[in-house]
C-alpha cells in the first residue's frame, strides 16, 4: 500500500490552519491510485477536507485533528478542482428538498466530507482522536449548531474504526444514500447525534461506545442495519430508527454523561463549552420510530425491527411510535412490525405510545421483557395506544405499577394479547385523552422553539 504522510506536504503542529496541507496529501494519494494518508502524532487544526475513493485516512497514536471554530471554513469542497461538485450543487439547489436532504447545503457540512466515494476508510490507533471543538454557527440549526463531524454522501464500501470523536458541533456521523458501511470500535463523547444513517443499505455498527448529547443511533429509510454490543448513552433517544430489517442487539444504555447543548446559555455555546447541570440529562425513550417525510417516500415497507438482549435504564417512556399527526419525524409510511425481546426497560415515568398509521397498522411485540417504573410513578399509564394490528406482551414482568394500564384510543381491544405476563388493564378512552397522556409530539427539546424546527 502506498503511504502519504501529511507532514511531507507541509502539515505541522501549530496554531495555523492545516486544511491545505491535509487536502493536498489526500489529493496526491488519490491521483496516485489510492493508498494510506498518515496523520502522525501532533495537533492539526483544520477546516473541512474531502476524503476520496480508495483512500484510508490513518491516525497514529497521539494524532489529533481539531476542527477550527469558524463555520465558514467548512465549504472547501465547493471549490474542488479534482472532483468538481458544481453540477451536484445546481441539481440539489433545484430539487426543492429540505437542507438535510442536500449534500451541498450548509447544514450538511462536516469536518470530513466524502461525496461519491468508494472504498474509503478512517482508522485511528489508540490515543488518536478528532475534536469538533463545538464550532458555533449563529445561522446554523437551532442558531448554534455548526458542521457535522463526518459527513458522507452517495458513497459505498465505508469502514470507520478505532478512533475517538469529541465535541462534534452537530451530528458526529451523518451517512446518507450510501451502502456497505462498517463502524467498529469507535468512541463518541459529547456533541449531538452519534451515528445517523439515512437511505443507507447494509450497515454494521459494532463495539462502539457512544456517549452523545442527542440521539445515539438514528436514521430512516435504511435497510439491513445491525447495531451490536454498543453503549448507547444519551439524554435523548438511544435508538431513533425507521427502515427494514433492523437489529439492535446486546446494547446497554445506563448513563447520561452529556446533556443536551440546546439549553446551554448562548455565551457558553459561543465559547464552545460542554454541557453542564443546567442541561437536560434524562433519556426520552428506549426506541422511537423515525420516518421523516421531507426526503420523499420510503423505498420499502418499514418492518422487521428487532431489539434484542438490551438493557435501557433511566428511560422516560417504554416506546414511542406516534403516528398521530403531531410529530414532524413521524409523517411518512407507518411502521409495520417491531419485536422487543429479552430486554430490560427501567425507571419509566411517562406514558409511552404505540399509535400506528391508519392504512399501515403496527404489530408491536414485547417478549421476555422486564418493565419497571421509577419509584413514585406507579400511577402513570404504561402506554397510549391506537391504530395497531396487534399488541402483544409475552412472558413480560411489569414492576412498580399500581395497576399497569393501556389507554386505548381506537378500536382494537380484541387485538391485545397478554400471554404469561403481569396482568394489564385496558382502559377505553378518546384519542384526545391518549394524546394528552403521552408527552410526545414536538419533543421537549423543541418546545417553545417551533420557529426553528424546519431549518433542516
């Protein structure tokens, strides 16, 4: 394998930007047919650079790539002479899609960019890391979020392994319309979402330690996704997913090490400070169904989501499938089936929801699941439910509730099965009473800030 060391192209540890030197190294490697771009020990301050096909970006022990805190330094790919994106910019600008569905929008910027690339790798030895430095963007999402950590679009055969990423200004990984993706032994600390996969196929996330400030694993319209043996610690959703053939297996969510940066004082955001005690540190729900409508119709039915052998502690709700018209992230096709098996979901304080779409009703199956509420919340209904095909509790233990109750807001009492489980009461109520009982809709992080919800 050919190797190209960024120091041979002028990169050095100092207080000046090293963007040009890093990009020049990548370009030389690409033009030579591919190989490994080596980042030796040292701190390299940089704006956005573009990773190209057949290249491995390799961080040696002690190598630190630190993003600059000026959001205007993340547009370099727009002036790319080797693989121009002019036509893509024009095409996407005329598409009418929201900012999050466009690779060339400000919202999609990232410390590392890959567009239309094949066979790319990012590898980190122990003791190497990326630092997004919480780049502040006053015209970004929610008036503070800057570029993502790693932003990959229209690519295939992607391997990300071994490194740590801290302080991502927005999502740490956003991978869109790509396939054959492996993320292993990656650690994420702080930032916003950990790993997002939209319109992706054949994804493996394994042995990762995700301590994010927003959703850990998220995405929609993705197929054949496996998340295995991961830590998923978040003040939002450990799993917010939609798609086909999704397996979440042997994962644990039991700490809330970073809060939601949304609630930091503006001056602290501007300084790039991490979250503090003023920020939310409570997780919303173990699983939330995700089906954003702004990117177009789903490619396949959303079904066969399996969550198996996981432990979720400090969760507010049991589950959140809220196809009731209130939530902006649940207005596409309905989820057809989900199985939660051999799991523990603990410390519940709110009423969850299983509310399917009228014409695509959901089958939700809890099997061998331990469910427990937080002390003092035994009076809270377990779920608000409606528009489901089947709701099954099989061999489930429910602890702490005075009288576990389902609030049924539509027809369907005959489709509820309680098999060898703690007895559950079904209470027939109106849809309005179901919606009032469930605190979903606009998430708590967005309440009072509805003007900014459509930024991306």
